[in-house]
């Protein structure tokens, strides 16, 4: 898998800019996984952590699903890997494969894109039960940018530990 990562524009509308930054961070996570075997992708950081690149991909599938489908779209669906709503299950990629994790993640990204594109504005709201309040699509996109940026930092260290590859 080769990932093309396009830098966000420096001048654009708010929505175009947010969309571009989110896609940039999505592509960064995929890029960090490029060229690695399933075994490499499952390699854990250091005890006691079970964090792996594949676990991050699985986790981000859950994040996309939760914030776009469950919160903004109001879909009553379980998490991808846990019917009980346990987000930690996604991090355990010990029996997972690249194809399983990436297919789920890419499917959720496509759902997210369709939901965002169909929304009339960034002011569309959905209910976040964990916070017990409504949130805007704007906040959801910003939250996902934050989640990806944070976890892409983890991905940087994980990738460097696997094969020494560093860089943006």
C-alpha cells in the first residue's frame, strides 16, 4: 500500500481547510504503516503497553465510527470490535491483520466523509452521550484532527522502533 499525502491548503474556506487537515492526518497514519508486514504492524511498543500501529488503525476506525456515525448521524450501532462499547478492545491487534484493520478503518473513513459532505453546515449538531450534550460537526472534525495528530505522534515512535524510519 502506497499512500499519497497531500498537504492542506494555506488559503481555503473553513470547511475545506478542516476537511483537508483531517485527510492529511488520515493519510499520515496510513503512511506510517506503508511497507510493513502484519507482524511489524502488530509489534507492541514496550511493556506494559500493548500499543501497536495496527492497534492505532483499529482505534481510529472506532473513533471515526463513534463521532461521525453515532454522534453526528445518530446511528444506533455498536463499535466495530466491541458490542459492549469497550474502546480498549480495538488496541488489541494481536490476532488482527492489515487487511482486516484497514478495511474497517477505510470503510469508517468513507462513512465519515459522506456524513460530513451531506451536512448543510459545520453547525449541524449531534448528541454526545458521554458528555451529555450536543456537539457541532465543527467540533467533531476538530476533535478528530486532534485524535489523529496525537496518535500519529505515537505512530512516529512505533515506526522508528520497527525499522528506523523517521520523518513527517
